[in-house]
């Protein structure tokens, strides 16, 4: 690939390129641009045969060999979401990517009902001109998401090349991601894996469910701490009262990254997350709990899930990076209330 100007490239095909798809050929010649972006440029008529008026608008067109292709790259389109000046808790940042903490309650992408105040709005403002464009748009590249009411670490990219590299790691399940969850009950065995394919629930489009025809999903879990809420003290306390329900702090490591994966897998196993509005029917059972434990559970209004660890190979420098964050205060306070004497 020969760079004629920052907006115009030429690529000469050799005999060994014969038979390749046009988008694959250009991707080999221009690895800094994602293949999906190149497909879009082809469809938009930005690829043509040099010294000819012939344009290629089919990404699957086959290379004949010995052609010279021209490629125009239009100026970046400004993003539809507007940048908003919001504080960000940044753990790492360079010219290619940014690792940050997303608090519970913040939406990642603008969507109906949440067109502003999202993480993307904040990143557009913070990163500004350092965003070199994802698929032709000056926006951050979101490789993975965290649910609105889940807290924890995320990584976003600033360039097409970094986005492409991290997306490959995500697809190959080589990114390291681990969560802390507070769930009802104590899983038995205390460490195991959950393999259960996931798919959008046909009866409720807001939910994901375990279905044989779903995408493969694998979660490794381990009980970190058993939580035994104190009993309610009464003058007639006896064995018939029974014991308060047990809970546990569990670590979940993702082998795959499906929507709601931890929430659905733990519920499927029989240990739904505390406060989960979609997958737990036990949200706040009060039987035999102390007033302090009942109040803490009642005041906890989100799923008790926190993305505490993320690790990956930097797509540009090839350095292995790992980041961790401690439990947020609301989960700390809930655990303290559940183990108080």
C-alpha cells in the first residue's frame, strides 16, 4: 500500500493476490483500517481502478492480479451524540485507548430514553481531537459493554486500529474479565463452571435466557465469602423460626462475553443476584432477618454486580495490561450489614 496523501492510497495487486476478495486484499494492505470500514468505503464507491473510471462497489469482487487500486478516505464525520463535560474516573490512557471506571446508573451508549449523560457522551468530550475515527466517525470504540446498573472497569479505543485489535481479542475470548457478585444462597460446589448457551428470550425481549440454540457462553465462578445475615431477635425465638437465608460473595470470570451473562448464569444455577430486577424473584425476602439486614437489602436497588478486573494485550504496543478496582461502597455496605453481629 502506497500512501499518496493522508486521504488517498494506492494498492498494487501481485499474482499472489489473485482470487482474494477486494475487502480482504485491502485489509492486508492497510491493517490500520478495520475490514468493516473498508467494506463501507467500497460500498460508498471510494475504491476504483487507477487510471480508469471503474469503481468497485462490491466488497466480494475478486482480485485478478496486477491491478492498481485507488482508495479515497473521506474526512471523519462528526458523531451524532454530542460531547458532554462529565467527570471520568480514568485508570489508564494513551493515544490509542482509555481504561476507566463506569459507575452504576450510567448508560454506555445513547439510546431512546438516554440520549445524554452516557459514557459515550463523556468520552467524546474528554478525548476530543485524539479520536482518530471508528468506521469513519469521530467516536470512541466500545468493544464490550457493562449494563447500566453494573459498576466497574471498561476499555474504549480511540482509533480504528486499536478497535480492530481489541475486537479480535474479544472474539477469541482472550480478554480477561472478572466480576464480583452478591447472590442468594451459597453455590454448591463452591467453585465450578457454568456452560449454558444464551439467547434473547422469545417471551420477554428485555431478558436473555438459556436456550440450546443460543450462543455458547461459559462462566467460571468461585465463592469468595459466605454471608450469614444475623437472625431477628424475638422473645419467642425457637427452632421453628428457622435460619435467615444465606448469601455469598462470588467471583465470576468470563470465558465469553454475552449480554447479561453473569446474571443469567447465576440465576440458571439457582443463585440469582441480589437486587436483580429481571432474573431474581427473591429480591428482598425478609423472613427471620434482622432489621439492619432487611433495611440494607431494601435499600440496595440494583443488581449486586461489579466488574472488578480487566486484562488484555495492548493492540499497538503489545504490552500485557491488567487493571483492578475494589468493590464500590454500596456493595461494601451491603456485605457489612449482612455479616454484622
